[in-house]
C-alpha cells in the first residue's frame, strides 16, 4: 500500500510540474512553392495540455527557383507582460520588427508575394500560420502527419535538440 501511495504521489507531482518543449516541424506548400521549417519552444504549465504561447522561428525557403528565403521570429521579450510578443521579419540583411498588435496572418501573404512567391495560395498560407502557431503551443497542438489538409508534413521532431 505504501508503494502505491508513493507512486500516486509521484504521478501527481509529475502532472503538476511545468514541462518545457522544443519542437522542429517541416512542411511543404506544393502549390505556393515554399518549404516551411518551424522551431518552437516554450513551457506547458502543469495540468495543461497546451502552452499559453511559446516562441518560434519560422523559416521559409523557395521550392525550385522562385522566391527569396525569409524568416519570422516571434519573441516574448517581457515575461511579465504576455501581450508583449514581438514579430520580426528577416529577409537578407533587412529586418522589420512589429509590435504586439501585428500578427503573422497580417503580413505573411503580402511577404510571400513581395518576395517572388507568385503562386502563393491563401489556403496554404493560412494552414502554414496554423502549423506555426500550433508548434508554438506545444506538442499536442503541433500539426502532425495526417492532420494537414493542404501542406505536406515532411518531418516533426518533438524533442528537438538542435539550434
């Protein structure tokens, strides 16, 4: 009985502990002509299924010859103010930073077109946004194989150890 009580207590402590995550997911938008690599990290509070929102780097690479590579970074610079996320667009040497009032969906399609992704499809861009934010909310929200309608899920690594 003592062992069972100890086991239940340890399981309870584990369930209540915060869990850090670091995920890498790779998707392809075949019609729009881009490959998306997302690295997301954060912490899921004990007893919760998803994070309140993690941080991410989302790298877009052209498939074939069209388009220019670019990256979006989503950072929480102030841990005390959860509304203070900063979104940064990096393309070549040019960096544009947006405050908490601008979200990825506000600028992704314009960015795709301005960088030469002339076949960009709205439905693929919207699912790319869903995949990016999903990874930032943790492993249970990450878009896995069989869960995407328009994107191809190339690879998902839930305990990513790389950069």
